[in-house]
C-alpha cells in the first residue's frame, strides 16, 4: 500500500485534500485494472499543471534574462520543460516510487516510463496549485526545476536544436532528419502536439509542444541528448 504521507514529508507540502494528491499519481492504465478506484486518472491535472509550469518558468526567465529576445526565451523555456529534464526532476524528488500504474506499465522502465514521470510531474504541479495555491507551487518549481536553467544557458543547450541535429545527423549518420506528427489533441485554440524525429525509418526521439514547431524543437533536443551530440 503506497503511503503518500511519506511523499508529503519529503516535499514538505502537506495536502488538505489527500485524494487530490493521490489522483496526481494515477495513470490511465491503473484505472483500467482497478475499477473500484473512485478517483479519475491524472490527465486533467496534467493539463492544468502544464499551464501553471509554463507561467512560472516564463515569469522566471522574463525577469532573469532582461536582454534576451522572445525567441531566445522561448528556446530556453522549451529546453527547460522538455520531457527528459522534467522526468529526471520527477525521479529525483521520488515520484517514481508513488506511481499508480497497471501491471504492464509498471514493468516498463524505458522511454514510456520517462513520459509517465514527466506527465506526473505536471499533474502534481496542477494538484499543488489547486490545493495550496500559486506561491507554494512556484516555490516547488523554483527549488526542483529552475536550478537547471544555469546549465542550459551556460552550455547554450537552448540553441536551435533542429539545425544542430541536422548538422550532426548528416555528419555521423549520413541522413537528413524527418519530423512526423505522432499525436495531436485539444481544441483549435489550445492544441498539443507530439512529434517524432526519424533518421530514415528509425524513430529516434519524441517531443511535445503547443505548436508543431515547438514540438519539433523538443524532439530535436531529445535526439541530441540520446545520441550524445550535445557540444
């Protein structure tokens, strides 16, 4: 039996609504195997948390880098909130130990788990925002995710990832990367895209964004990290 009180002690964020905390960790697959659970999965909380996370990060970057252009700030933000970094942060704060998954999903510790952790991190942010308010969730993001900003800026990891991955792919693999929309959801005014980057027939990485361009940049950045092509 998972004791979420231990997670509360570790994060020092104690929920008034304990069901809201638990819901943040419920993956859709868990509901399919546990019909008696009276809570929904975490996707609505993830939707909310994504927006809260973007606001906190955008506000932070806007104030910290007053001389950067809109394009540079957008690129830094995309590099900071990509699934690889967010999943690493989620792992570091112990979220992996509290995931509520189906038996099949619980056995997969590869790329699928990475995306589940990233989505859970966003769902948890949504839950904290609802239960504790903006100031508490801002502090949580500031202590867990925002410290990665310095490395991204110093190493210029925010540079145009599509140009860099094309250069590297042509140099080392002899192919020009292709991008394919794998999934899109949401109404026209609030679209979410998942884009894959392919080297020939091989899917190398995926990226998410609120536009195809943002998702492609995220996929390119993830491909660079997977291939160890970061300079």
